[in-house]
C-alpha cells in the first residue's frame, strides 16, 4: 500500500508516529476495524490515520455486522450467492484490486431486495476475500433470557402496556442487544458485535 499518514504526518517509528496493534487495542478498537479502515481506500491511495477515522470505521463495520446478523436470523434455509452481485464484486477486484468498489457491493447486498438466504450466502462469498469474519458475528448467540424478555415485551406492546415494554427494552440493551421495531415484528440484534470479543477476552 501507499505510505500511511498519521494525523497528517508520515507514519514512521523514527518520528514517533508509529503505532502498534497492541496500542490500538488498548483503546478498545478491534483489529478488524483497522482492516475495514484499510479496505476503504485503494492500495495506490494514501490514507490518513486518526483515531476518529478508525472510530468511524469501527462503527461502519459494526453496522455491517448487525445487518448481516439480521439477514442470517431471517434465513430459514441455505441460499446461493446472487450472480449479478458476485460478478460486480469480482470485476472490482480484477480492476487493479479496487477493494473500495468491492466493499460498496457488500453494502449493496445488505440493502438489495432479495431473499435473506441468498443475500447471506452472497456476503459469505465476498468475505472469503475481505476477511471480516462475517459468519462469526452473524451467528452470535442471543441468550435465552434476552429471547424471553423479547417475547414478554412483544406481549406487553400488544396489551398497550408501553411503559413496561420500554423497561424491558432497556434491560435488553444492558445485555448487549438492541431492538428494531419493524412491520414484521421486533428484531433483536447485537448492539456492538465486535465488543463481544472484548467481553470474552
């Protein structure tokens, strides 16, 4: 890759602008967030590393993993990669390793109208190149107590007991999960998928 800048200056250990992965992790940034940061720029382009930009990358990756979790959760059978998107992704990689364009195709897969099974299969296909461990975070186990609270909350909302339902929402969030209320019903997903690695060490 092109030389990396750090806060607008050339990153070099001799200049005191070098950074280790250990130092980044001590600030609670996940290594995959750094990978995602690098994936957003063409290898011929110079990037400027700041903790703000790394934070934005971590949030974007968490959003992607949240959506992958929901897509997987809605899948009821094994799907097949969507040919049009696979062709687009492959063309980007073959075009002088245009990873940012390939990454854009990942987000297109998140938002496209297609079966969850085929969208999930497509994401896993892409991740063989990107290495973001999508399958690991899309299969985070929702604890039985959270599932029980979700069911109770749904019953409370049907009974129009909204204050009690909001209290359960807060309890679910304390367990590391968030709720999205959709026309199809409430969806529970990890609040911060990458944080689960820090919890488990």
